[in-house]
C-alpha cells in the first residue's frame, strides 16, 4: 500500500501494523516513492540472502583473454603518478 508522507506520519502505528500483517508499505514524498516500511522478519530475510562483496565479485561475468592481458599489462606498469595540485 502507498502512503503519503503526512498520512504515514499521522498513522504510523497503522503503517507498522500493516507492514507486519499485509506486507511492505511504501511512503511517498511529493508523489514519488521515498521509503518502504517492512516487518523485521522480512528485513532479516533480505540480509540473509545478501552476498558478501567477494561472493558478488565472483559471480560476475568471466573475463576474456584479451581483457585479462590488458589488466596484466596495466599492473606491470606500476602505479600512476597523479598531480593533486
């Protein structure tokens, strides 16, 4: 269900109860979705399925040979000098 910000503020306990019984509640700001109120058990489920950074990077597309060679060439050249002035 969508709630205008002012309505959500005035009925916060109802927003929370509906999030617990009916599912996520969207709060809009100037007609645009701004936040979602969800029950804590749903939030915990989202956190459980979130991969670590390493897992996320390992699930990316495979590098082709040309890309690997380009990365290796750049690594051998060492760090770049950057003028910060």
